[in-house]
C-alpha cells in the first residue's frame, strides 16, 4: 500500500500544530521550540521541522498528516514534505497584518504541488476586528480562474479540521 | 420516540448508522434511537448481505413494522430505500417520510403504505423562494413545534423564539412558512443575528425538489465560491456538490447526481441556495438542451482509487478509535 499523506501549511501561528493535535489519533509528534526572534512577542512556541499525526482507516491503511514549519526560514522543508502528498491544506491566520498576501505567498510557493493535486484554504481567527471577509479572499483569487474551497474554521475543534480534510477529499474525488 | 434496528449490516455500517442517528437527530421531527431489540418501529435491512430478504420483508410487514432496504442497487423499487453508502441527508429524508407514514397510518388505518406519500409533497412550494429571489417577499416567518424563527433576507439575519435552532426549524417536517413584505409585520422580540449562510440554507431546505422559476435545468451549472462552513457542517453531502460544480466546465444536474450519488432534490436545493447567494452561473435560458461540454475533466478518472476517499470520509465521521 502506498503512503497516503496530507500536508498542512500556513504562516506561523495559523494553527497547523493545533489542527494536527485536534485530529490525530496518536499523540502528535511536535518539533516545537521556544521562539527567539520577532515571533517571540506573539507566540511562545514555534515548529522547526514539522508536525506529524496519523489516522487509521477501516482497512488498517494509515493517513499521515504533516504540518510544515510556518516560518519562511524553513522554506527548504516545504518541498521535502509535500513529496508524494495527496493534497494541501493552507491555513491563513486572519489576525495577521495581511492575510490576503499570506494566502498568495503559500499558493505561489506550492503552485506546482497544487496543480498536481488539490488545495483547501482554512481561515482561522476570523473573529479578529481587521479580518478580511471571505468574499475578499474569493475576489483575490478570481483571476486565477480556479475555484478553491475557502472555509472559516475554528482550528481548535476536531470537527472543523475534519471538515477541511473532507472538503479536500471531495475536491480530489470530484473536481479534477 | 421511534426506535430503529438493522439486519444484515456489516459492523462498520452499523457503527456509521448509529453515529449518524446521533448526528441528525436535530433534523428529524421525532426522536430516533437505535435499539438492538426485536420490536423496533423501523428495521433497515442490508439486502445485499441477506439472501432471504424477501421473507424478512414479508415478516416485518405482517407485524406492521416499517422495513427499509439498504442496498447499492439503483434500479427502481417500490420499497423504502436507503442507497449505499449511508449518507446523513438520505437518512433524514427517509426518517421524515417514515414519520409521515406512521402518522398517516395512525390517522387512517385504511390507508395502505402504497398510498402514503413522502412528506415532501406537503411542504411549501419553491414559490416562496422565487418570491424572495424576485424581491416580492423579503421577510419570512418559519415555525416548527413551539419555535418561530424570523428571517430578514435583505439584512442576512434572523432571530428565533423557542428552543430549536434555525437549521432544526428549517429541517423539521411539520414546519410552516409565511412571507411578509414589511419587517414591522414580524412579531420579533429577540435580537437579530447575522447569518451569512442564510440564503444557502433556505435553498437546501425550502426547495422541495423544484428549481427556482427562471432557472434553466438543462446545461452546466458553475459554482464561483463555496458556501460558508455552516452549510457542509449541516449537510456533508454538499461538499461533493461543491467540488463537482466548481470544475472548470461546471456540471449538469444529471452529472452531479450520477457522480456524487446525491438525490436530485438535494442537488436542486443546493443550486437554488447558491443562486440566491449569487454564487453560481446557471445555463443560459436560450440555449438548446444539453450544450456540448465533453471536456477532459468530465471523463478523466481520478488518479487514486475512489475507495480511498470514501474510506477517509468514513474515518472522519467516527470520533475516535
Ligand atoms: N483566540 C483564538 N485562538 C486561536 C484560534 N485559532 C487558533 N488559535 C490559537 O492559535 C495558536 C496557533 O498556534 P500553532 O498551532 O502553534 O500554530 P502553527 O501554525 O503551528 O505555528 P508555527 O509552528 O509557528 O508555524 C494556538 O495557541 C491556538 O489555540 C481562534 O480562533 N481564536
Ligand atoms: Mg507549529
């Protein structure tokens, strides 16, 4: 059986580690360390290599969940982690200064992988007063001609992580 | 309260059935519970797994127990049927028609089950939705049980008086709906709540299997954006429809039904909701039926076996291992 793997990416603090902890059936493997640079003002811990979790299907097959490190200085890890992946979930933290630019940065960086597979966008911390409306995200990707699922979620809730994976599975099954 | 049991189910399907019942309870008007006993109101029979299912049906019918077949067979049948794989939406609609059967049978013993109609035929027609769409009506009041919800469509907001939530009231089989042109006519007391999924939800729950007036049913429908997360949270089958209708070439109602296994009435409800939310392009009314759209996307097989996606879905529906 080939390895089934889903990748979760997004900026620091978007909730990648939180998402995997919420849904994984094994205690997630984290590689978080204390933040040192500018990020330390916002966040105590950050992921330096990857997060890892897993789900077991009824027939025993495993689905592996990989979370990329958020910070750009770990960009080299991104290409390695998506190798052989089934699809991508991009989490966008709507409390950051420019969430639309964040989304486009990840869409561009993973463009090759997305073209071969599929992508779902999860918007987190959408209750922030400056959070852009979902419609703004859709308008900003309109020119690409591709319709991506963009869903507002509470990434701390297992049901919402399941919703993103379900949406990804639906696009893999029916959108291509 | 109604009790339900199953016969011939694999242990996995039985598990899925039990968890679905817990999940959908808010969308059925009666309370359903799973029972392992022998005298339940309703029995679902996996006819693919049982050789002597005709005898089982005869036996149950002689006891006036409602028997439902559960099968992957798609040829026509006079029996109440749940199509494989188990889906929440199908279960809700079967439960609601069973409730109607039992209620009708109690009201009139002379009725045989053949003459009993699923409840859908008594539901409000999509005239209401068309009136909302065309602006003749702007405000709705919807009641079920002791709850009344008021909807301000231009304001994309609602308020409810009573214990039920808006999705529960919209999904209740005994709900009544009325419209009014003036917001002052609504006897609201509570606070208005914004609800971005409102138009989608009205489409999926009030369509009664009919497209809004003026929508051409023949041709490709193309979705421009996915609904708010509340919609797939309440109705997971909408995820398949979203994916099918967001293809570059879109999809026809027939294609969407054949590929997703979602009932035609649910597809139409979803399209109406997307139309009300201005999220979908519908086929041009002037075009002859079935514009040629044989694109590669329609014919190419997925690169991974379909079974895998179904298995991932099954796994996500279970809480923990
Ligand atoms: N208040 C609030 N907190 C949230 C919400 N969503 C996520 N969080 C919190 O945001 C934090 C996200 O942190 P992580 O999961 O470590 O983020 P990450 O994407 O792994 O970040 P890096 O590893 O640094 O790239 C967690 O503390 C969550 O509990 C939300 O909607 N509201
Ligand atoms: Mg992390």
